[in-house]
C-alpha cells in the first residue's frame, strides 16, 4: 500500500511535469517550426498513431494475468504466459511493417490535395521512422505492464519522468540548432530505444522476472485474446476518434487547422491523462476483489471511495479551464489557436464521468465484460466522425469537435451508467447521490469567481492571480462538502 501511494504521487508528479513542460515547450516548438510545419508534425503523428494500438490489448492482459498468476503463486504459468505474449509481439511487429508499407504508399492519395511536394516527401520519411519506432515501442509497453502486475509501480514512473525531462531539453537544443519536425521524430525514436532497454534490464535483473516457453497451446492463446481483444478495440477506438479527426481535417482543410485541432486535443488529453492516474493502478485491485467474489454493494462503495476525490480534482481543473482557459491560450500560443479552447473544453466534459467511474471500468476488465462498452464506443465514434467530417467543410476544427462531442457525451454520461446498473449491478444512483454536493460546490465556485474576475484586466500576472483566487475559493468550498475520510486524508498529508 505504501508503494501504491508513492506511485500515485509519482504519477501525479509525472503528469504535472508533462503538462508544465508541454505548456512551456509547445509555443517554442510552434514558433521554431511554424504553424504549417507543426501541423504536418501533428498530422503524421496522428496518421501513424493507428499502428500504436496494435498491441491487441496485450499490455492490459499482461497486467491482469501477471497479477493473477502471482496471486495463485503459479510461476510456471506466468513464465509461459509472458513467453507467448512476446511471441505475439514478434508477429505484431511483422504486421506493423506490412500496414506501415500500405500507409507509406498511400500518402499522396490521401494528402496530395492539401500538402506541397516538399511536405509530402518529408511526411513519407517521418512515416518510415515512426513505423520502426512503434514496432519497437509496443513490446516496450509490455515491460511496464509486467511492473504493474508485480505491483512495482515506482520504477516505471521514475524513468518516465526522467525520459520526459531529458527529451524536453534535447528538443529545445535541436530546434535551436535548426532541426525540423523530422529531427524531433528521430530524437523520440532514439530515446524510446534507450529507455526501453533500461526498463528491460530492471524487469529481468531487479525483479528477476523469468520468461520461458514451456508449451504453446492454442487454447491458452484463445484465453488471452478473449480477454484482450475488447481492450484492444477499445484502445483502437480511443485513438481512432482523435487521430482520425486530425486526419480528416488534413484532407478537408489546411495543416494550420490541423495544428489548432491538435493543440485542443493535446490540452484535452492532458486533462484525461491526469484524471486517469489512479485508474491505471486499479486493475490489480479489481482482479483481487473479483477473485474474492466481492458483492456489488462493496464494489459500489469502492467506486464511490475512489471516484469522489477524482471527481473533485477533475471539476477543479475543468472550472479553472472554463474561467481562464481561453485567456491562457491567447497568451500562450496566440489568436490563431483561439478555437483550441472549446475543443479542449468539450473533450474534458465528455470524460469527467468515465474517469470518475474508473473503478467500474476496471471491474468490466476484470470480469471480461468490455464488449458492450467497446462496441458502443465504436459506434458513437463512427457517428461522431461522420458528423464531424461533414461539419468540418464549413466549420473546420469546431465542426469536427462538435460532431464527436454529442454522441460520445450521450454514451459516457447516460448509456454507460445504465449498463453499469444492469450488467454489474453497481448502484449508480448512490454514486450520483454522493456527487451532488461536489457538483454544487463546483458551480458555486464558478459563479462567484466569474463576477470577481470582472474586476481584473489581462496579461500573465492577472491570469496567475485569477488562478490563485479560483484555487482558494474552490478548495474552501469543496472542504465543506468533503466527508470525514477525505478531510482526514488531507490533514494527514499536511502533517
């Protein structure tokens, strides 16, 4: 439990560094590359990103089954499972090479009308490097999964922090000396190789994990994929919605519009990443409770216990972005990116509920019940992309985000809560009853600060003061709606 708490702290530190460095670095990168080059970098990253989900959900399967075999003290089963997993990754690497070749030969067909000849040539070279990068990175993610299954949460987070800070420094240096988007892609590839090698050393030498094929059984393989396939599709859809949005904009608008959409998505993803820190650590715990045949009442209480603090944090971030996010973007990257505020805001609103109910999602994974959520997510995303694609012709990036927002909001806020109630018998009504006063505190803080901020002008100093005022107001109000356990947790941390 002590390591879990430290892991959560390091995870938040990691996310904090990622957000702060990203916010500081992005305007520098845009200025050094230019809006069009930055848009090209975002477009190709989104285009190749489809390949990044081809781990077929194996990373989550590694977490679940490693935790399962360790709980049952089945070392031989664990060795065999990991060996088969890495054999599958070899097959995936071959598949990535094939699909990458298909993408490479179709760059002109997709973007010939919106990219110049020089941009097309650079895009194809970036594509090749990124394909090799992903082919190596996917099995690297499995190493982190092994650490999580072993509940060795600290090392992956420490090395992630180190990697991001070193990358930030090197990006500044290479851009200063004239590198372009291609230079950043090469840098990322080299760093991924080095840090994955370090992680592999930790797993094999420090954790003494053994990977050994005892027997290859097709039934065994079927069991792995029966669990991981829906996680894979879920991850594919998650990438599909945002990356495809950028790709569609790349075929219907300009690279500058893609850049605006990419900045908005980046801010929205910062929000979801920060909120999901605890959720990523819940799966081993959920598997344990399912193995112990925990009651639905107990599981609901666990969701409330984890979800309330998560909701408080998410609404705090959302409120700050509503009040001063637009002003921040104007000061940060300029008026060209003004629409990024609404893009990010709508993404945040969509994901508040599923993130705060992350424990319910972990239960679905543990019980192998992701099929309905995944298919619903897929259908909503397809509808959203069709709507967004149509609207993007007249409304650009805003048309794309509104098309995506409406069906996803209905799914995440309404449909999934009905499903949790029916399928896993979670008392969703009780969860909302425990959340009412949190939402009330959120809206009261917004209204109060909205009128107070009318007294302030513009500029970075004014923005900082507004942020501090909002933080104090929100924390004071939220304190009165916190329960005894939550207050004691804060007091213990202060001590």
